[in-house]
C-alpha cells in the first residue's frame, strides 16, 4: 500500500476505463467539476447498494454543487453495468480490478481482507477537502460529502 492520502493533499491522478470503453482521468474531470470519489467493497451487497442509491437519490443536488460522483470497486465492468442498470445509477462506476487506484489513495482493508469504504471530496484544484472512512455508515458518506461541498461553495 502506498502512503495514505490526507485532507489538504493533492489527489493523485489516475486513469481507469469506463464501462462504455472510454477513459476516465481524474485530472480531466476536475477541469469541470469537484469530484466525490468513493471506494466501496462490492456491487450488490446491502451496504454498497444503500450507499450507491443514496448517491443516486441526491445526484441532482451534487450536480447543483458542481460535483460529479464516481464510484470505484474491484468488481469488473460487467458487474458494474448490472449494478448501474438494476439501481438506475446516474454516475459512473469504475473497475479497479488490480486495486492500483485503491492503493494509490491508501484505502485500508477491514480485517486485512475486505476492501474498505472511503469517500474523498476533491475540489476543482485537485485538493482533497474531506475524507470519510466507515464500513458501517454508508449513508453518512453521502450526507457528509454534500455538507463539505456546501462549505466549498461558501469560500
């Protein structure tokens, strides 16, 4: 695992292929919006579904606060595609099958084996403004990220 990212750090840039085959690059997205980047353990599990649907239900509010939501797990694109379609997710889910991006951000594992659930709010300048790490409170990731974006707007 690489060094853990902290609030105030420049977010490391990365590229992952989107389910449609196009490339997602963090640096390119930050030219247009803030990014709420959330790492989650697995598609279609109770906590991950609750979290994804929470982001879905507040997606228009995130857009109003000039933010794009991006989810990352080690599931493959087919799994993401099914998860997105079955829950009508309006944001992109990226596959990090080799955990390179997860490790780049220093996302911890629970009990050393279960991929962690961590959300990062990254402003348009690429600065990490907020980090929330909780396996058991998936909806707080959504609420807290929105609160941080409201604070960014005020400044």
